[in-house]
C-alpha cells in the first residue's frame, strides 16, 4: 500500500520533471503552470500543496540540477587525492558537468533568467561555499595549505568557477585547463607562507 508521503513525493517529482522537460523543450515563456497541470492531469490544489508558484518549481529544479552537478563532480574524484587536488579536480569535473546540454541550459540560462542572478548566486553558494570551506579546512589541518584569509579564498574560487562556467572556450584556452593554475594563483596570493600542494 502506498503511503501519503510516497504519493506526495511522487506528485512533487512529477511536477518537477514535467516542468523541467517543458522548460527545456518549450522555453521559459511558453511553460506555464496551466500547461504543467494539463500535461500531468493534476489539480491546482495538488500543485499549490507543493509549490506556491512557477518560480518556486523552477527554483527546486535549479537547486537539484546545480547541486547534483557539484556533488557528481566531487564524488568522481578519488578520495586518496590531497584536499587541494580534490578541489582542483572537482572544479574541473564541475565544468565538464556543465558541458551536458540540459544541465548547462538549466544552470546557466533558464535558472538565472527565471530566478534572477542574485537568487542563483545564493543557491549556488549554499553548497559550493560550504564544500570549498570544508576542503580548505582539510588542507589546513593536514598542513598542505596556510592561507591568510580562508573565507576570501573560498569566495574567490566560487567566483572563479562562475566566470569559467560562462566563458566560451577559445582556440587558445579551454576553461577546464585554467582551473588548477588559477586556483594556485589564489592560494599563492593568500598564502601565509606555505605552498599549495
């Protein structure tokens, strides 16, 4: 027997998946809550039980896509690497995640368009800043890195990754190849006397 919680989770997932597909195939303007309800056969009450608005559904989709890309990128790095190497490789892998057409459209186009840049930055920062801080704390604890301002390093790495994500690859520079040297540059500029590993 299916529980109320399972039905609720299934309904929420159906709304998000239908909205996601519509956004990717029809675009932001053509995707409406009415069209989503027509496609799913759900009532307005079911929709509003889970989400207050179209923007709230898009935010949930954006959060899943964005945080999923970050998690997959970091999980794909072997745990036997040093914290600094895990950070660099994880950031490189995140840029590779964004080469997936649907992920790129949601993270770099549809999400910012629907939610606004400020909200997107807040959502991104919730996970990425925390993960970057944890990794740099591990590097400091192992003696691999001493920084004069870890918080600033975390924010600079986060900003760097955003800029590399929106940069278009050129014949001279693939953004992925810039990750490690630019992170090393951040560490060097904020180094308290130790070299980055």
